[in-house]
C-alpha cells in the first residue's frame, strides 16, 4: 500500500518521504518545515494514525493530516477524533482519488491557535499599540 501511494503521488509531482509508524516522529524532525502533510492509516499493527498525528501536530500546528481508513464511514470520526477535519480517505481508493484527497488536504487552511499572554478583564479595552 505504501509503495502504491508513493508512486501515485510522485507521478503527480509530489515529493514523498516514507516511514513506518515507529520512524514517523524521527522523519518529521529531520524534514522540519519541509513536511506539509502526514498521510497515515487509521489502524496499524503497532501504532494508530491518530496517535501519530497527535504527536506530530502537537509541535507542528500547521501540519495537515490525511487519514486512510478501511472502517465504515460512521466510525471514522470516532477513530480519528476531531483532528481530521474531514480529511479521511476511505479504502479502497484509486491513485486518482488519493491524489485528489492529498490536494484537498493541502488546500485546507492550517489549524492555527492563537495564545495571548496575560488577560484582559471583562469590560476593559485591549491595549493599543
């Protein structure tokens, strides 16, 4: 499955790095900002995709994730959690469906969280700069 996905995406011009579940964190650290999208299966023998995605997105909030799943559609959200934001590709899929799903995932705006230090009391105005 991994080789099929790699060949299909490279044929569309994507740069693809492949890692097993145990090596994904190390590869992510090596690639740094060159990693735009994690494509992972929901269920794997030693790890599950949502766990890997949570680990990677905890330090890279802008990393997009595309899950592949052989589970029925009604269980996808339960298995992947809120992190998916609709990015689940149901198996079986064609190389074209994979490439289209990757494009949609990359075109989604990244998840952005803003943390403001300090607090503003109710009724007070934000400081002007």
